[in-house]
């Protein structure tokens, strides 16, 4: 069991870069509403590639306008902002790729199995440990991606979880019993982005994305934009869409939220 008073190592750009001898452009903040919003502002003002980290967020954002709980010194709240040289059709693949590299990074440090709940929530056992919010700017005229903000929120210590959240979310330290160096974890994630375009174009990560799924072949509850229904998760297509079977009907979902149906 980890002590509640375990010493906090603060986020440190120099340390992060030192692990892989990298030269990433990293900004470390003490507090900000949202690292995604901070990063977006930098990109709109001419940055080409920047990683924004914050010790806390006062308005952390999740998918579907949900908020992302971001207490001080407790987790990793990072936004990797960059301009990939990719056509529009690759945009949906970015999220699945990032899920895989973050899962690998957590597993490497914590030695626990990390699963992916479509689209991009990372789970340890049956609880969420990380959420990813990817925001892209698209140049439709030239069929190109202008820039991408990959927002990654990871629960590292879980010391400050409110009771309600503790039922559905967990932290790396709780599940692994190991003290996690957030700087090392961030370095691993940033290293995963190396050769980003080549990795996306090769599609090699995709088999691993499917193998890590915690919903395939299971009964799930789907909440789409218009309805909620039960179905079986049949497959994840290489454009990232989820194929589900509702009765005899096959449905392809490109957006929506799913949860595994609890056993009765
Ligand atoms: C989700 O669980 O739906 C996605 C959560 C994404 C949270 C991260 S924390 C860093 C970045 N800044 C934000 O405001 N959101 C993302």
C-alpha cells in the first residue's frame, strides 16, 4: 500500500527531455483551465509543435462536453499539439494510435495490463485510468489536417478521488502499488509519437488497438447521439468505427459512448 504522504515529484521539462535525450518544446504550468485550450491558443498563434503540461486544471474537458477532474499534483494533464503531414482521412486514426502508445507507456512503468474501451478510454481491470480528447483543425480545401491537439488525462495517484468517481475510475498507483514518476511517464508517451506519420500510415498499431479492446465480443450498452440500446460489439474497423449487432441488424458507429453491460 502506498503512503498518502509519498513525496510528489513536480513536473519538469528538463527531466522529461533527459530520459530519451529529446528536445521537445514543453511548457509546464501550475494551473490552467485546460491544457487543450492553452495549446490551441499557441497553435493559432504560430506554434508548430508544443507539449503543454499543467499540475492542475480548473476546467479540464472530456468528450461530449464532460468535465475531467484534474486535482493538483495528482495526475498527468497534457496536450501534445502538432501539425502532422497527413490527409483528412487519417484524422480518426490518431485517437486509436494515441490510445495504444499511452497504454504501452503505462504498462511499461506500472507492469499492469491496460485495456482500451472504444474509442479511447484506458482501463485497468474494470475502471478507467485515462481519457483522451483529440481536437483537430481541418483544411477541407486542401484535404489536409492543419493541426491536432491530443489531450491526455491520466489518474496517477488517485489520492483526491471523490467517492462517486472512485466507483468508476482508478489510478495507476492504486492498481500497481508502484510509485510512478510522472516525468518518466510523459517522456514515454512523447517517445511514442516518434515517426508519427509513418506509424499512422503503416497502420501497424491497429492490431494492438483491437487486441487491447475490453468490449469486443461482449454485450454492451450503446449511447449514440439519438438513442441508447443494447448490442454485441462485433468488430472495430480500420477507420476506427465500431461494428455492433443489435438483434439481427449490423450497425456501424462512428461516434457514441459504450459501456460493458453488467452481469445480472
Ligand atoms: C475523456 O475522458 O472524455 C477525455 C479526457 C481528456 C482529459 C485531458 S486532460 C489534458 C487535456 N486537457 C483537457 O481539458 N482535456 C484533456
